[in-house]
């Protein structure tokens, strides 16, 4: 069984924000909420790097561990989803998340009031696949249609990769070999190997 | 920084409310159909009576399912030309999918491309025709609009002559639309028409064409993958052409190419470069000669290439000798060791490509800058080969096509110029009498005189009548797809807007034009469909022509550009003549017929082989084209290069594959090869201008030769190869011209001369040398001249500008401005550029909810040194004062991205005027989500000596805490 992952190659990200607007376009994410955003470090000086950040769908996801109402779960392909019906909007997952992925609409009509919202890996939510209820609460379910997350599909420089973890790791490994260096898979260790790998 | 946008939420409410009302479960597709409808519906809820939304009526919400149709269109933003799959259900655009098979973008997009759908379905668009009456916007019908506007324009034409109406066209329409706009101006009887090409790359077109023969990007984007060295000067593709970075990074990673970025600003592109060179704005010629100094000093030039294919390099050598490393450093600020390192890397890594954008072109010596860079490539022998050449990234999605075919004040379509022969040629193509055309103009002289350029239309309104070379000032402006804030000197522009008798704006959005001037009457807003709402061809920066399918019917009461133009032509009484060979259905001219018409006339640049059928086949079989070579290896399009990059010689039936790399002699002409164009005669001063001992592979003439005429064919005995039909056409035109021998490859409407030349392996335009010395220029050898508003008075006696002159019907100031010293009161250099989220004047993109959210604040980048000196902290509001007395209030972004002494601002903002918010002047429901000050409010005078390009990349300013 495939294990879905994201990988952002910081050597390639040019902060074009295609991932951000593609996500908005696909899921009709309202103003003020960004399931995916691009973060730039060392802005304007040599060493500037940009990274596209969203929920990484971690192994051993800390959000699942801290949720007091158990609304967050991981699917068989490793995607971390949640139920907006159960969510109480407490914000614990936001504090636990190493990537700042969970968002809280303050007074929007997207989903229910104050419910947490985040990247779904374009895999919808607990409702029936491709149902109206699923779309209204979580956006489109591309995975159920046999497609990958749109943010990665449209990434201008193929910096953002999404798909089976082994396959995208192999694509990245080949790039690193060609370039002769590789420090760019930002967040990969945190999300998928846990604290041991960081050491 | 994120601010809440109330109307965004209102829209969602409308959306969920509609579902609550429907009260029944629908399948996913049914839902999506409804959600597409809800956009129309929500637009109506926000601002309109429901009956306006005709799309909602067309699709019945009770139908839960409907077939989903996929239509392929081309991204409407930059010139990369990315393909998009649009999913349409029951007439509503419900989704957007990547086109992985496109060899141009391979499925990728930037922020704008990924947000294309909102451009069409966004409900801040103009919804119905409106006029300003007593300071209030009032809804009117289309009939009333066309009648009233038509009557007003005809009255002006009668009283002040046809030149008093200015037809400002667009580079955002299709080739067909831009071509029709030029034709409309011709039929109206004026050359006062122009489009964005003037202020984007006109200096490139003029400079490069005067060096190589054609003024376009020599190689394609895909070909950059084969480069070993890439120098980007005055360009920031990471923000302006993000998908081009796909190819650039491929070259860097897979090909080991070195990437050098030369810019006053450490751009997002520079962050990915191997070397970043900080250059002072406006010193590109000095920089280029500084590189060449090392080349000549070390004998690194390609001597054989120069001997065979370049004319005038010795003159360059003399000028370059004046640019030793210390002088280059004094002028440009680039240290000698860095100059040496850059050029040595370039020489050691060939083929090398030079890439530039508006950082090079938007200067009063822009056409010198572009010639200097071409000369660098000629000296190194990089021109005319795969992986080399000059990669000129064009701006708008169809600016290449509408440089080639569109509304320009100095030429008829396809660079034919304005001389009598050009008019005769197009009269033959249009199948009308030349004398009738002539009768439309105020005089034969004005018919053959360049019109006022867009960069200076307001001078055409404000300048004293005795100083203008036309009977009267401009009294009416028709803005047809053009933003005003892309032009400098906004205070003058505003005054001109207020002076005009009649102002007409035809656009999907109201644009800043509608609100900038304090007008109360005689201002009309006509809602045009976006380019996703009609079919047509577009040409990307690689000269590839792609066909756009119509995705949806025009939203709201909008009409397609084609229909609006037809309605005006009918009102003016020349529709029958103008559309003589173009079918019109329901008042809308058919795109394919327009394509066929310019196919029949555009021989100069080979826009003749790209029939609608061939273009559509390319879109259908995109997957068959290789993403590096861009050639199809199999299938019905086998052998073609993607998009039939021009020149695609001869008739469509000849099936020329297009020319992916210009001047590449390693391929036969029939296979996309070329030589340099013999454009300037055969000899000058007793020295041959023709190529010396070189020709494209397979040529039967192994040496240089002049351009092909019937006389040349006869002399060679090749006229025997003409078919009887071709010969007959040539003889008919010959009778017109007074001599059959005078018919040439540009005027032969049969395409026979081109076909026979290519049959014998020859290029129809001759086999000449490239020119590094252009004697028709004020500076035949490009010279460095300080910007008009220079901070370096110490360089002035040596590098001063030109004397004032008169051109394009207007006085043009140079020395009378530069002689004044502003640098003491305005000590900082001000430059401008793009952001990835917005485009052009930003009227459309700032009204796109997904894009607007990402950049909500107009800002200025200020170096920490100036910030500290002026007590400014990051995020403070500041005033920026320009030397002409205007000022703007923007947020300070304190960053080392700009060097000390430099201020940078993006040019996409509008809607504030010197601190005042103009938001309440927009018609109801059409104000963009984001407003801001326009940088061009404080940008100043300065125009290129050859093309009237504005000098918006360098002026002076002063900053102050607000």
C-alpha cells in the first residue's frame, strides 16, 4: 500500500504561489484561509530559500495525539484527515503541529463555525467520497478520482512533489545526485522520521 | 497582514444559501455544476437584478447532472503560454486541470495561471454597459452605447479629423483581435493606435531586428534546456515568468548550466543563481562593453563566425576599448574581478544564452541596450544556435503576437511599415481599393506618418496644437484592453483624461482609467468577455502560436471583443468592406476566417503557414511533441515544431514545420533552419553586407545572397518551378507594381517565391550578415548615456543624453531635462518591477479574489541605510516624492534586496491617488479587492530615441516617513 507524502525541494521553490492559488481554486477556500502557503527565509539576501508548507500528513502525527475529541485520523494511505462535525475548535492541534497547518476561520461559513481546517491531501473527509457534504466541508476529493493533490500537480518548477513516499523520495534522490548536494527536502525528517532521525 | 474581505463571505453565504434552498442531495458533479452557477447567482445577489444573469437562465438548476466538457485554453497572463484544461458543465466553468501533455508548461502553473478560472467567473467584473452622467454611473443598453459612442466619435472625426480619435488596442487579445484592432484604425483613417508592445519590448524589437533581422526571441523557452550558461539581465522570471524557471532550472540541474543574474535588485531569481551581479540602473551598455572588453583583450571572440556572418564588429571594438574594468566599475558599480569571472565563465560554458526583460528595455537608450547584448552574442558566436541566442521574455500572453500583427502606431500588421507599398499590399489582402483607404485619412502624409505612441498619448491631448504634427489634439480615447497605470507621468495622464471630450473603456473590468480622472460625463464602460470567452490564436514568447478554445459564453451582459468591434464597424458604415472575406455569425466575426486573412498577408514573418486547422491539430496532439526539441516524432503532426514558431514559411499546404531557433544554419530552411536576414541591402561603403561563405545546410547557393524577388528567381532560372497559378498571381501583382520582377517574397500573395526559394534550400529573406553597427540609429554603435534623471552628475559631460528632437508627431525632450539637476533634492534611484501574483496594471488580477489575498498592500523596498537615515521602520507608511512634484503613500519594506540608494516598487497597483482612496468612484460591485498607489504616479519623463519606450526603470525620488 502506498504511503502518501509531500516533499518540497527548497532548491527549486521560487515562491510563485501556484500551490496556494491552485488549492484555493480547487477547494474554494475562502479569503483569509490558506491551507498551503509559501514561506521565505533569508528574504532578500543571499541564501534566500522558499518552502511551500501545508499539513505534511506526518507519521505519528502529533495533532492526532493531542486532539481531545479524537476527530483527527489517518487513512490507510497515510493521509491525516479530520471530522469537522466532531471538531470543537480548541486549537490544541495548532500548538502541536510542527508546520502550523491547522487554520481556524474566525467567523466564516466554510464548514462549521470555528472548525479547524487544513490540507486534506485533496482527499476530502469522512463523508462519502465526492458527495456534496464532503465538498462543502473539505473541498474536492481528487484522490478518490485517481488524481494527486493539485498543488503539486501544477508546481511551476516541480519543487513540490506529492505522492507515494518511496517514489517521490526516489525522484528527489536522483535530483540530489545530479546536483551533487541536497539539503532541500525541508520538513521531511520532522514529518516522517520522528525525533530520532533529527539527531 | 491578512484582512477580512466581507464580500468574499457574502459570496459563500449565497452559495450555501442556494443549496439550502435546493434542499436535496446532489451528486458531486451536480454539485459542482451548481457551484459554478452560484458564481453567476452570487454576482446577481451582490449587485444586480437577477434577470441580468443570463447564464443562470441558460442552465436549469433543477438538472442534477450534465456532461462535463473539457476545453483547452491558454493561460491569459504572461507570455510563457501555459495550457489549461477547463472543465465546463452546462455552460458553467467548474474546474481547472493541468495539461501535462503541453510541451511548454507540462502541467505547471504559477499563482496566476492556477487562478485563471476566477478571472472569468469573478463577480467584480463589469456586468453591463454603463455611462457616467452627472458624476453617476448609469446602466445603458448595448444599442444605446454603440449609438451614442459612435455618434460622438463620428462627430469628432468630422470636426477635428480621424487623428483626433485614439484607438488604444491591447496585447491581451487574440492575434485575430489585435489584427482587427489595427485594421479598424486603418479603416477609421488614423495611425493613432498602439498597444502594450510599445512599453514592453519595443526597444527589443527595434534593436534586435536591426541587428539580426527579426525582432523576437531567437530561441524558444524549451531550447534554454540546452544552454550551458544563462545570463539574465534586467529580468526576474521567478516572478514574471515562473514557468520559464522550469526550463532554466532544468538547464542548471541536468545540463550543469551556470546561472548569472545581473540586476539592481537581488530578485527571487537571483536567489537561485550561481552568481549575482548588482548593477546600477541604466548602465547596461557599459556593463556589456565591460564584458566584451575582456573578450577582445583575451582574443575570446569567435573570429570565423564574425568573418562569415557579422558586419561592423571593428566599430564595436573601438568603442569597447573605452571600457576598461576601472571605468566599468566607475559607471556600473560592478567590481573588476566579478566582471572578469562572469565573462570567463560565459566563454568557458558555451552555448550561452542571454535573457532579458524590461530592466533592459525600459530606458531612453533601451534600443542601444538590446543591440549591445546582441553584439555580445555575435562576438562570442552564440547567436544562431541551439542553446545560445538572445532569449527575450515577452510580458503579456499575446504580446509577441500583437507585436507581430496588432495595433501599433508605426506599422501595419507583420512589420510592413506605413509606406505606400505597405498600404497597397494590405489593400490587396483586404480586397479593397487603396484609394478608398486613402480617402479615409486626413492626408496621404498622415497615412504614412507614425502615430502617437501609447507611452505619450496624453501629450497628444495636452501638447500645444502647433507643436503636434497632426491637425488637432486627441479628443477621444478608446481604451480597449489597456491599463493606464502602466504609463509614467500619471499626473499628466490624469489631466489628459480630464481634458478628453469622450472616453470609452472596453474591458472585462472597469480599470483604473474609469476612475482616475475627475470626469462627470461622456465616459463609457463596455463589458468585454475575457479571452477565455472567445476562440483565437495566441503567440507566446517562443514565437509558438497556440489555439485557444472558447471556454464559456461571455458572462453577464458582456460581449466578445470580436462582436463589439463588428458593431462599431457597422455603426461607422464600413463593416461590409472590413469583413468582406470574413464570415460574421450573429454579429460575431468568425475567428478562423480572421486567421486565414492574416495568413494570406503576413509573408514578412511567416505567419502564413499557421492555418487554424494546423494550430488546432497541434493543440490536439500536444502529447506527440518532445519537450526539449519541441518536435513531433510521429502522428499527424510529425515533423512539425510545436506551435509552428514563426517564420512558418509559405502556405499552410507547404507544411513548413516552423522555425524553433532563428538563424540556425545547421538545419535546412525547409526543416526550420535559417541564416541572418539580408535586410539592409547588399553592400555599404563598398563592403558586402551578405554572408561570406556560409549558408544553411542544403542550400544550393553556398554563399550570401540578397532577398528573393521574381527577378532573382528569373536570373537563377528557378522561376520554372513556379506553378501556373503562382505565376499568374505574381504577374497580377506585378502589373500593379509596374514590373513582374519587382514582386518579392513579401508581396507575392501566392507564396510561390517563398516556396521555390526554400525548394532550393534558400531563405526567402536572403542570406546576409548580422549588423553590430546600425547606421540608421542616432548611435550606430550603442553608447552608454546616463538616464535623464541621473544621480551621477559627475558622469554627465562624458555620458550625456541626446539633444531634444521631434518624433512620432511630438516634441521629445532629452537634454533639456537632463541638464537640470534633481539629484540633490531627490537623491535615491527609483526603479520598478513585477510581482508574481499580479500582472500589468493589475486591474484584473487585483479583482481576482485568490490572487488579491496574497498581496494586499502596495509597498516600496527600501534599503536599511535609507530607512535608518529617514527614521523609517519596516511596515511604516512613507511618502515617496518624485522630481515632477507628485508623491505617493506606500508601506515601507526595509530590505537588503535593494542596494543602498535604491528604492523599488511594483507597478501593478492603482486606485489611490497621492494618498486619496478612489474606491468609491468605481461602478457598484466592481471595485478591485486590492487598491494601492501606482508607482508611475512618481515615475518621470524619458523616451527611447527610436521607439518612444518610456524610461520607467530608472528615475529619482526622495522618501519621508508619513
